C-alpha cells in the first residue's frame, strides 16, 4: 500500500466499483500506472500484462543473457561496449535499463537470530574517526571497540594508529576494565588477527595467538563478507560514532579516552539491553560478570618491540622520530620497546636509554647526559690531536705541557695558544722558543711568545704575516719541517773553489 490511505481507497473504489482501467485511474488521479498496479496487486488482483513495444536493444538480448550467465558480475558499461562492437547504435541509458531487467537476481537470504550465553563471546573491531594533527605529523584517530555479545557492554579506547601494539593494548585494557574476559573473541579478517586465509585454513597472527594463550580465550574469525556474524560490534561502532563522538570536544587523546570511559560506564550502560529490554545494559553486565573468565596474575606485555640500527649519530629512529642513545653504541643494532607513553632502548637485554614517547614527525628526543658525554669525548679527541701535532713539530712541547699542568694551568688553552704560535712562526722557531722558556723555568705560552718576538727583532725580521688556513682540517694539521741547508753551503763552497782554480789557470796562461 502507498502511504496515503485515502489515495489507496480511491484506486480500489474506481477499479472494483466503477470498473475503471489502470491507465484511466492513473490519468484521473495524476499518478504513475505502476502505483496503481502496486495497490491492486496488494489487494489481490494479478498484475495486468501489457504489450511491450519493440526496442532497439531487443536483438542484443541473447548476447546479454549469454554473457550474464557466464559472467554474472559483468558490468552494464562493459556490455554496452560489447554491443557497440556488434553494431548497436542506441544510447547507454536505455541499454543499461535492459541489462538491469535481464540480470539474474540473487535470491533473498534469510538469517537466523544469533544468540549467545552470558560470558561466552565478545566481538572486536577497529573504527576510523578522522585524523589528529600533532606537530608536523597527521595521525589517524582509530577506535578499538570490544562489546560483550550478551550484555552489550561496550569498551572503546582511542589510539593514534592501528598497529599491533595498540591492538594488544586494547585487549588488555578491556579485560582489566571488565575484570574478566569471555571464552570466545570474534574478529573480522583484520590483519592484526588473520595473516592469511584460504578456505577454512586460517593463519593467525602469532602475537594474537600468544595473547590468546596468555588469557586462555579462543580467537575466532568470521566468514568472509558475512557482516551479520559480527553485527553487535558494527552496531556498537555506529552507536559510538553517533551518540558519543559526534560534536565531542576534547583537549587531547588522554582527555578523549577519559570521556569515552565515563560514557561507557555511564550513558551507554543505562540504555535498555537489546537482549532483554526489561533490564539495562548495566544490570545485564552485572549478571554476565560472574560468567567471565578470571584474569591471570600478570597482564600480557603490550609493548611494541622492533630492532633498529644506530647510524653515525647517536640516535635511533622509531615511529617517525629520533631518540638519543649513548655515543658508544653507534653502528650497532639495538632493540626498541615502546609503550603508549615511553620508549626504552635495550642492548643485549640491558636498558641503555629511556625517553617519553612523542607522536610528532621528525622530532629529536634527547637525554642531556648522552649529548654531554659525546661533546666531552669530542673535546678530548681535539686535545689529543693538538698534542700530537705539536709533538711532531716541536718535540719539546711534551715537556712544556707536562710542567704547565703541574703548575695548575688548563691544558686546552695552552694547546690552542701553542698551535697558533706554530701556525704563525713555524716549527723550528717554536722549538727554539720552547727550549728557552723551559731553561728559564717559565712553561707558559706567553714566555714562548716573548722569545719568538725577541728573536725576530734580533734578526731584524718583519712581524709575521697571518696566513689564511685551508678549510680542510687534515691540511691544517700538516706540519712542514724546514730542510737542512748544509748541503747548499757545501755546494756554494765547491763552486767557489772551482771558480778560483779557473781564475788561477787563466792567469798562468796569460803569463
């Protein structure tokens, strides 16, 4: 029947009392003839068969029926192209209407009402609730939803991803929130639950199997494309989306989860129980609580555990962010165990670093002690390099540095000043000046500088010109020792002797 009872009464009176035809009734009432047919059929009158006009699509009916028998899911768009290749010149809308009329209809399927016993089953699923912007990272807001099939008590917890650690943490939190767990947990074909499936052969996720063994429940996946088997959690997700999350204001993820817990034990628990409308969900859960399995003494570890490789810098990369580690662990493979709030780094089972977990992108979380230790090592290495360079250029530097430290001088500025004098005056002059300072028992760079300046004044030499050092650190540390000039002196003596001999021979010839 149509929604207008008065219109239905008119159609029936005009047909059975006035004996009007279907088209006449439709014209007089200004409605479509199919509406008249439907009202009369509902009243028990068989539908009148009308002669159908010939259509341009009719010659292609055998081809359409044959293709649909072989390929039931073949689209009307593909059939339209096939018909055009065979000479069809009509429009697509008319052709699609004929395909819809000729396509075999799947018979309607009837479903049994699924009933469960108290404490027997719960259903689990993920739901997507948009995104959150945290720093430079755009994180997905995912809701882990678990509902008890008998009492319909809901547990919901929001996470910033749907990783396996969040999946496990959702189970542990739900069990602790309820104070027990059912015997069977029903899953959709989630990647966190089912890795592979071929027919009845199912390969479960190993972490889920470990979780099930720890809590002694049976993981059970539903049949593919059978959403009715987990309709309770599907309706619960819709209920959470419409009754809790819609227009919800929250400061951060912790605030959202706190509000969700209050809602689950408050407004959600006060609704009538679909299993028995005579009691609320809260009352049904109190009855079901006694049928739940007891929890083990220790909860299942829900941390995410991955192996990471430390590069040349003392950081490990986990979930888009960098966390510092001691500098002695570079170029090593370490283990990261991350909970929702912390990140711990292990080396051979020993904790070497622990940080607060962040959910941004490209952030550097540092322990000041790690960075300070690396800086101290770099400074010590720089001092060693300076000492080696000075020892190669002026061997007396070693004694001067030792006596300077004995008198309480800081080693770093002494090395820096001596390196500056080496670059300015050269290795031989520095060695001579250091020996003079040691003879006067003044092991200090100022005494060395005074000797260098005095020697240049005594030799009437101009002040040294500062030379720009190359950018290459290795080139800066090259020490060029001056060559001995005795060979050149001998060469000069030989030349003078030879010249004298030639001159004496010329004098003899002249005489």
